[in-house]
């Protein structure tokens, strides 16, 4: 077991400073020095006293009610997980510039939301606060850790489920996102994965991918209208027939998709089976109720906090990217084949 002297030497302070910090609640010391000493105590196993100051970079896209609901739930779950891990010092910050400016107040950060930050801002944040974990996204793989649902695997699972249920002409509806990394590619990982896995599975999806615009109910409605107009018109040739399966990138889009299909008298799931992603509470109340792949937000939050603490304790320089599986919650819009 480490000694008081070893802790003091590693932290660059006197033994009396370490002793007073650990035993005298009224002892006044710079916040940065306090955190350094406590971190060293934890690293050396001297005493389990490290309670990091964690910022939450809370920057979800704005303006869409269902997306707002998803991130509101994630905020609450993050706070709940932090309390269960005795991490009661979460500070929510709403811009990357503010976090950079206040970096000295924190040991590390967790980010939530899908806002795309400029590459220069991400590099500046890393220089000021090198330990961070991004939830749901992976904007800078060489700078920060991430914890995300494995959406590529989800797309393969959805295609497999559709094929097993006898659906072979499968369409996709999504929105404009960004692939991970500091490159600005106007493509969402779900769309890229759908195309890739469909090709591997020998599926012809030419003309069946609709992925423009924002992740919103209105955009889901518009894209479903286009899909039906393109493939259900009386004068289309055989190659442009209606799909019999549809994978939607997110529930927020799927709500609009189902509204449009109902208005256009497309029978779901008999004529067109629909699967979505996220499994938000609204999925139970759509017409028909929506089959959706559930993302475990509790596991996202718990893994993000654990990953951050591991990086802080061990001063880990290698970035860690954790993928979590999703699970289909079947409802009326798609019935999977019996196993």
C-alpha cells in the first residue's frame, strides 16, 4: 500500500498538505491542487477518495420535440447513474466555447447530443480538457472516448429480421447526419450501414433509399410520401414496385412515416412492414404501434461515466470506443418470424 510520502511526492505537494486535505474539512486549497492530490490517492490505492468534477456538454439539436424528449430522458438517467456511482458533481454546460473557457474547473466531461462541432473547437477542447466521453456520437475518435449504440449491427439485424419474415424488397428512410471523425460527410451511419449490408446480403435497394433533410416528424412524412409516389403509381414499371419492408433510422422520423402511410392508405404491416430505431415511449402509441430497436440509455450513461473515470484514474492516452447492442421490441408494425 502506498504511503503518505509517496502520494505527496507524486502530487508535488507536502505531506502535511495531503494529510490536512484528507482529514480537515475546513482546509483551504486550490481546486486544481485538490483534484490532483485526490487523483493520486486513487491511483496509488492510498485511499478511495477521488470524486472527479465532471462537466456535461449538453448540446442536442434543437427544435424537434421527440428528439428533445430523448435527450431530456438521457439527462435524467445520467444524473441518476452519477448519484448511484457517488459522482454528485455534474455541471451542465450548453456550449463548447463555455466548456473550453471553464476547463480548469473540471477533471473531464461527458457530452450528449448530436450537434456537430467544428474541428478546431474539438481540438481546442482536447487541449484544455483532454479527458472526455461522447455519448451517442463519435465526433473526434483520436481525441475523445465514446459510447454508442452499434447502429451498423442494428441495420444488419433489421435486414436479417425482414428477410426472415419473407420481406425482400426493403427500403430505408433516414436523415442527413455525419459519419464519425473530423470529416464533414453528409451521411448518417445508419444509411451507410444499410447500403453496405444490403449489398452484402444481395438485396437490390436501388431507388429505395430516402435520406435527406432533418430528423423530424415532418421530414419523415414528406419522405414517405415520396416513397409511395415513386413506387405505387399506376404507371410504374415492374422494377419500381412498392417495397414490402421499410427500415426507418429513428422513431422521430417513423412517427411521420406512419402518419403518411395511413393517409395514403398503405396497409402496415400487411403491405409494408416498418421497423425503426430508438424505442421511444411514443412507439407504443403510434397507429399501428411501432416495432423499434431499443437503445439502453442506462447502459449508455453508466458506461460513459465508468469510461471517463477509468481514463482519469490511469491517465489513459489511448482512446476507447464502446459499442452497445440494441434489441428489437416487436409491436404491430412488424412481426418477426418465429425462431
